[in-house]
C-alpha cells in the first residue's frame, strides 16, 4: 500500500484490513477468562493453570498494587523476571491496575537497573527472586520504594522431571523480607479488588527499552492500541485458536516473545507451555509431551535444537507454525528444519519501536533469509538514506514505515523522537535504520544497517551504550566497540581499548571482561579486547570505527 510500489503478495483468502478491539490489553485476559474460565492458560513445571485462576491472581495483584503500594494510573512499574507464570500475572496485573509495564532484561546488572529507575521514575519493581540482589541496593538507596519478589518454583511441581536450572528450584519467596520487600505469593493471595478499569486503548501500556545509539537506552512508549494491533495482526496472520498450544522460549521481556508467546495465546484462549531458560533438549521434550503447535524462536534456538544429538529422538511433528526474527535463518538450517518438522520457518521483521511484527512471510509462500511482506495496514518503503526519495525495486535503501503499531515516541526524549520520524505524503514514517531492498513481488530483504549495531543471537547491542559504560572503568581512557563474526551467534562484541596513563602494566583483557560482566548484561560484554596506543580518528576527532575489526 502506498508509494511507487504498492504491496502485491498477500496470503490467499486473507482480508487486508483488521478490526482492532477498542479495549485495553488486560481486558483480553478478562474476556478470555469470562468466556472459558476452566480453559487451560499456563502449563509450567508440571502444573496446569486455568484462565479463571490466572485472572483471579491478576485481579488480586492489581488490587494490591493500588491499595498497598499506592499505584495510580500511568505509574511505571519495572518487571524484572524470566519467563514464568509470575511474569504473565505481573504483566497483566500492572496493566489492570492502570500502570505501565517497563519490561527489563533479566541479564541486566546494577548499573543498567539504576539507569532505568532514574529514567522512568518508577518506584515499584516486580522481580524474580534470583534477580533481587541487583535490585535491593536500589531499594536501600531510596531509588526504589517497593519490590515484590517472586520465586518461580513456588508455582511449579517440585517433582517435575524437567527441572528448573539452578539455583531456581531452591528459591521460595518466603525468605524475601525487609523494608519495602513483599512476597509475590502474598500479593496474589491478598484478595484485593482493584478499582474499576481506568485505562483505555490510547493510554500508555508498555515501555520496552531499545539500546541507545548515543550511549543510553531509549524507552519506546506504546499504548494499549499499538500493543493490541500487533497482537491481533500476529494471531490473524498465523492463526491461533483455543486448540493450539504455544511453547514460550523467547523471553517475555522482549517484544517478540511478549507478543507471539504471551499476548497472542491469551487473546485467543490457548495454553502457553513455559520454558524459563532456553535448553534445546527440554524444549524438544515439551514439544513432544504437550503436542505443541506454535513455536516462536530465533535462529540460534533452531540451530541448537537441530544440532543436539539428544534432541533428535523427540517427536516434533505436532508443530504447525514455526517462526521468528532477530537474525536471518541460515539456509542450511532452514532446509534441515523443514526436513525434520515438515514446516517452513516463517521469518518476520519488527523492532521494539513497532511492538514486534511489521513484516511476516506469507504462510502459503514463505521465502528464506527474507523479511517477508508488510502485514495489515503497514506502509513500508525503501528510501535513499537521509532523504525521503523512494528507490527503485531491487535498489538498497533505508526501510521507513507508517503503521498503526508504531510507537508514540521515546520516553522523555523529544529530540530523539523528532529525529526518528520523517513526513512522506503527509504521513509520519518511522526511520528504522535498516538497509534493505524490495523485489517486484513485495518481499523485503535485509542488506545492512544505517545505525551502528551488533547483533548477538538476535539481541541488539548498540556500541555507544557499551562504550559509555566501559569509560566508567578507571583504567580505560578510550573504547571503541565493533561486531566480530561468530558462526553460532552471528556476531559477538569486540572492544578496542586505549589504557589510561598508569594502567598500562596492570590492566589485562580478562580484567576488562570481568569488570564488564558486573556492569552490563552478558550479551553486551566484550568477548575480546584489543589494546591500542590510539584509536583511528577523522580530522574532526571522530573515531573511525569502520577501520577497526
């Protein structure tokens, strides 16, 4: 739709327009629970939970947040957990209370958490118990006022034959005590009743953070409407019904896992089988045992599953829909997966700024190493970088998009918001920063990126953010971060470092790597450090990062 090259390819028999429900995201669970209270909602560690049970816990948590912790409409709440029933209950409980969910990567360390607290003004966090050592110091400093601590094992069967990874099986929230500390189990058993719903489609719902190109992550503000748009679109493009079963291995904090593996099945009333931490053999066991039909993943997960000798013995034939994004699926793996499962891997394309999918491959005509075609009401075009001039078919340029799922703007960052949009044909188009080309059939193919970014197993790492944190090290004078090729992860982080005077003899590569592991998520940490006397620079003093490899 729109531009010089209207989108042509479309799934056979599928309408091109969607009707989006005029309600908040949390109302989806309420509607599902009313329609089928005894229907299976969550399967976790050998326990089954119905939609009625989960919705009751959501209501209690929402009431607890309002009555006991003083949450009011629009307050931001950090959700710092791995995949678990508690994550789903917290996500929907925060929304039902009128709050705004700020999903936090469980790999984040103290420095990253402190930035998120300061940036969002959040005073409440709901956290996995294993993660609270990174969060409690913020409570003690007064940056946070309240932390609700949850132990995933409390909602599982301790005798289940697919164990949680250590130390999770040994944790229980009964040990979480102290000023400002609350037990998740108490909150959901409180029986509190929340006020009548105060939010609607155009109120803020979720603020996922996209790592920053200029040093700090930026919060992508989404309304209930933008989240609902991709929830509806994804569940329609690859149809989901109450008879389907979804395996959740992608992390819920990330927009793709949040939408494909949580919000879509809840909208459609289908069960979610939760795997807290990725394990190829455990995933294969769960697919076979529960006859999983839908699995959203990334390329590295598929590679692990297909290359694991033990996983080969499990029956994966129940899978009807397999897909994902983040990084292109290698051709050899795509062929192997198709031969093993009998289904194609449907690649898609989206960003935190678009609450996951903008493009998906048509289920009846998918292509490998392809971003797919723009889905419902998405107008994506290829323009010459830095301009609004649309390019010819086959000519690489930047993807810009106008779509109902595009975010409202960056949290408290008007300048970055202005820079992210350009007007074309009287409409705002979001500049994705991704270089691609479009063919005559309407398929888009990735070529490169305008923005300087490293892709580690589908996780985006912005070098400027890592460099900014590394410069807090007392022995580092300058740092330049680049991506290096990795056969499994696609890329890994490599840092070129200039030592400060006086640190030359005592600062090693391992010293820097170890320090980084305490300051930032593991996937952002340099795996390789190269020391230099100076970094290459332009006449204006800018580091010539392209000259480093």
